C-alpha cells in the first residue's frame, strides 16, 4: 500500500504499463500479428487479382524461339550460251531491277540476226510470187478451159466436114468406076465391029479414048477418096487431141488448189522465218543479263572471260522488300489449337532488338518432320509419341521495314495473339 501511495504522477500517467487489462502489455503483439495478417491478405488478394489478367494475357499469346526470317533468293543465269566480256556487279551490292549484271559477246548473235533477216526477205519474195500466181492461174485456167472446149467443137465440126467430103469422094469414085466400066464395055463391043468395018474406025477410036479418060477419072476419084480419108483420119486425131486438151483443162482447178497450197506453204515458210528472226533478236537481247528484281547480289561465281551455258547460275539476288520476306515459325502442335490465319503477331527481331507488326498468313500442310529427308515411320512398332512442330507462315505488315534492314535467316521470336 505504501508503494502505491508513493507513485509519482508520471507513473500514473502511462497507462497500460504493468497492467493486465485490455490495454496491458499482451495486447501489442496481438495487434501486430493481426495487422500483418491483414497485410498478407491484402497482398494475396492483390496478387490473385493481378495473376488472373496476367494468366489470361499469357494464355492469349503463343510464342516460339524456333523461327527465322525467310525470303526468296532469285538465281541469275544465262538464257543463251556465250563468252562473258564483262561483269558489272559484285557481292553484297544493291541493284535495282533491270540493272545490267553481265554482258556476253553479242557478235555471233548479230550474225544470226542478219542471216535470219536475209532468209526472211527471200521467203517473203517467194511467198508474194506464189500468192500473185494463184489468181493468174485461175484466170488462165478459165481461158484455157473455154479455148479447149472451143477446140473440141471446132475439131468435131471439121471431122464432120471431112467425113462428108470423104463420103462425097467415095460417091465420085463409084461414079467414075461405073463410067469406066461402061467405057470398057463400049471398047469391048466396038473393037470386033471395027475389025469387020461394021462401024467407023473413028467410033472405035473415040470409045478407046473415052475409056482411057474414064480410067484416069477413076484414078483421080480414087486419089480424092484416099485424100478425103486421110483428112477424116487427121480430123479424128485433132478431135482426140482437143478432147485430151479439154480433159487437161478440166483438171486445172486441181492445179489451182496445188498452186494455192504452194502459196500457203511459202507463206508458212515466211512466217517460220519471221519467228526465227524474232528468236535471233531475242537471243541477241539475252546476251545482256539483267537483274530480275531489286535486291542484294550474292554468290557471284561468274568472271570475265568465262564461257557460260544456258541455265548456269552466275549469281543470286536477295530482294529486301518486306513483301518478299516473311517469318517461318515452327510452333508446337499443342500451340496451334486456337491459331488461325489473320491473327496479329508481334515479331521480335534479335538482331535489332525491336518489334515488328505482322499477321499469320497460313499454317503449313504437314509437320516439319514429314518434309525432312527421312520422314518418321510410325508403323515400325518403335513409335514414341513426341510433340511435333508445324511451320506457320507470318508476313510483315506494309511499311514495317522502310530501311530494308531485315535479312533472310535472322532469328526472331513471334508472339501470336490467339485470343
């Protein structure tokens, strides 16, 4: 009690010290523990609240480091054989499309062009002559056909006249022979009478002279008949010849067809020569090797003084346009569940440590293992299931590489937004 009476005001003013009540020494650790628990709960709630969108964000993207930039590599080769006189570019040099890369000796091809031009001129002249000959042959055919028909008609008329003349000569011959027989009969009758002086000698002499005259008339008529017969034979020959000429003239339409075919063949040869000339001119142009696209020259193997053959690779050109390069990303098959063409992609290029925008163009038709030289054979009984990878083609959006920094073969990490 004395101790209590001697307490100073300061000691009485510090409540909770040395007391066992609610405000005593045991209440402070309890409050701290409660405070810590509340803080942990709040932090846990914050972490859970942050983890949910983070998880959703992670689940919304599929990424892989098994990816690289791909692009077309254009091989440059000669289209004609030749001797290289100069090469105008070197490795790692940027060239525009149409730039002269190499020049072959054009002398042989100049000669070929000149020869083709001469051949074409010759065949064009032949074709023109054959073409003009077709209407001339047609006109001549019509004229010859009409003339041959007229000749046949004239020959037949001449034959008819000759036959009439021959018949007339035959009649004259028969008449002369009859007169000669009568004269001979008169001589035979008058001769014995004249010998007996029963008639005047003068009558007998006149009968003999008359018989001689009739005999001469017979000879003359016989000669005329023979001449008329020869005339008939000649007329028949002329008719046969005229008919043969008519038959030949009737075949002239076929000859016109033959002439037209010859003209067409000559025209075809001229066209063939024209094609040969164009080919020779093309070969002359091919002696100048041009860049097919704009890009970087690489793998140059041609040198001046070298003979090259068609198809022999001289160099390559790698185009740097963003439309000519893309990303080939080998995603695991389990990553393709929600991946579709058209989904946006962030492409991180390791070389420049920067991101580019792109989108999924398409998904490969088979796994990469099936495209390998020795594809797996799962029917051997040794099958072990592994996660396969399927190539996905990702293209860059337009305007993503204005400085043309990207190169085929660079490593990239694409992040595809699948949800």
